[in-house]
C-alpha cells in the first residue's frame, strides 16, 4: 500500500499525524509527505521545517526496532526536477518528503498518479467548514478528481461509527480494505449501506449484502447492514454524517453514487458536517 499525505504548516495538518501513523503501522505502507508552495527557486524554509517535524512526529509512534522506515539523513534536499525537491529513505518500507511548487490540489493529484498511490490523506480547518489555508475548495477538488481513495480528516478524536455507503454495482477489494482500516483505527462500529436504483430488484443486491456480511464476519468485524432506495440515500448520508466517518463509494462512470452526488453535494458534506469523509474508489 502507498499513502500520499498532503500537509502544510497549519494546525489541522499536525493533528492528523496520529491517524496517519496508525494507518502506516496497520498497513505497512510506503509513505509520501507532500508540501506545496506557490512558487520559488528553492524549497520554502518554513515548509521544510514543518515536513521534517512531521516526519519526526510520525517516527515517534514507532520504537526503533519496530519502525518499518529508515532514518532520514540531514543531507540537503535533492532537486529531482524543476520545482520539486525530495528527501527519502528506505527501510522495510519507503518514506519520502517532497516539496513541489504550484497548486495544492493539482500537485497532490499528479503525485498520487505518479507514485500509484492507494490513498490520499489530508486534514482541513473547520472554522469555515473545510478550508485549506483559507481556500474552501482544495479538499473538494482533491476528493472529486483523484483516481485513488481520499480521506479528508475533519474531526480528530473518538469516532463511534463508520458509515460505509457502497455502490453495489461494483465492490472492489481495495475499498473494503479501506473500510476495514477505518473501523480498526477508530475501534468503531460499522454500518454497511447498499443502494439499489430501482424498487423491486432485490436478488442481486441481497446476495451481495450476504457476501459482505460473510466477508466482515470472517475478519471478526460485526457489521450492521442496510439497503436503501436511491431516492433516500442523500438524506441518509446527511443524517449519518453526525454519527461518525462517512465513506462514499464514487468509482467509475457507472457508479450510482457518483450519479446521485453532485459536486455541490460533496462540497456541502465537507463544509457542513463535523465528520471526516472518505471517498472510495
């Protein structure tokens, strides 16, 4: 597994590191910390300082004998291409710091594509809903455009429920594993919600839900299952977002949830709810 974590020097970035460390521990993932600056011929000193601090914070969650990541040397950043600087190490798994110039959303999406990331993680401020350094649309643009799953962490603390609303036309193993990780990390209950597009068509949906229940029972996860009509799913998501983390499957062109949830609807979820949001792909 490979995780790209987009960070800046704000408090909301600092707060997500514990969750990132637990993800790293559970999945033995390769980790990339990405910082983005607007312009410059050299990496920003403040961004360098922040990323190095976050690296030390992440490493502090592991004992030296248990850490899958090798120590970074205090060598200078290496410029890999115009407008990008990298510092990396390889132990059992790879860890790297990267600074790029440009747009936060565009550079995050581009890097995730380049390294074939399975997951993008970022925090956001809650003063104005879900902003990134005063900009409201950065988390939304990443969540909508990335080809991999995206976890936007708004609420750091106890989460009682993971409400996973899966497009039952396609259920990918990667998406189910992402849900497993959220349940494990938060020691939370799990609600799996299936969505059917037309009333009266039950057989395929019911079989898929039985398979899901078996899948989670085999992993000793007690899942509560529910089927919804497509007309009811938006209101259910609004209500469920008060309980904990909402995970929405919004995969390819045939994704039912992608059809049901407009850009403005996802934007509203990010802005108005207290919960974190996972977009599954």
